[in-house]
C-alpha cells in the first residue's frame, strides 16, 4: 500500500495539470472570442457613426450671377452676386465664407491664403465675410462680390474662395472654389479632378 502512494500522487498531479491546461485553453479561447467580439462591435459602431455623420452632411452649392461691370477711376471691375445654397436635407451652419476675384497670375498665392483663412489680409476680399449664418435645407444666402482688381485685356480673372460649414452634429467641412467664367456665361472650377470638399478637424478655425 505504501508503494502505491507515489503513483496516486503522480496521477493527482497529472489530473491537476490536465485540468489547468483545459482551463487555460478555455480562458484563452474566451479572451479571443471577447477580443473578436470587441473588434467587430467597434467596427460596427464606427460604421454607424460614419453613416450618422454623413446623414448630417450639408451640401453647400455656390451659384454665381454676373452683374454689369462697375466703373471706377476709368477702369472696369467685375461684379457678381454669389448665392450659397444648402442642397442637403439638414440645416447647415456656415461658420465662415470668404471670396475674392483675382487675376490668373495671383491665383496660387490667393489660394494658399484662403486655407488659413484670410483673403482680407491681401486686400483681395470682394465681399463681407459671412460668419455664423444658419442656412436651412433648400434655402440660401446672397453675397455681393465686387472685384478690387480692375479688368485687363487678355488677363483672365478667377473667383476664388472658401466655405467652412458644419451640420447639427458639429462635424466640419471645408470647400474651396477656383472658378473661371466661360464665354457662354457659365462658371466652371479649374480643378475638375481634385477633391474640392474635405472634412476638417473641429479644432481648426
């Protein structure tokens, strides 16, 4: 009987190791399942949040009406009426909008400034800055935009600008424009293959 004691102890230890191994495997499996479930839940939450933000996305469209040139000091200045229309299904908060009419050669410099924003710093701002305007769905606001740069023969003028806006959830977008007038009176953007609207960090101005 005494000789059988080590054998019983060995069996007991093997049993404990077996139970411990099974428990460890079960624990790891449960952790893996929980981790996978967390990843899947987070992915679904991210998709739902993105869909919610997109459903709150206001789409602002810029319309341009050409007015008669404004004579001043023997020179002619381009005059337009801009209409910012909310094409989305929710109200849009227009946080900031600024526009200018510039000669083709100064477009790169002016476009770099509107990213800050601040066309007024260049003395190019053609209209009062639109700040803190709420535009309901299907409605719009008008801005008179007269150039501060006189027209010159053979030099094309561009209407450039930027609009910063958000939906009701606070997500912000920025849209830039760089438009040139065609002979038929239509205005087209000179960057047809670029992304003209981007989502921006709410911390930015």
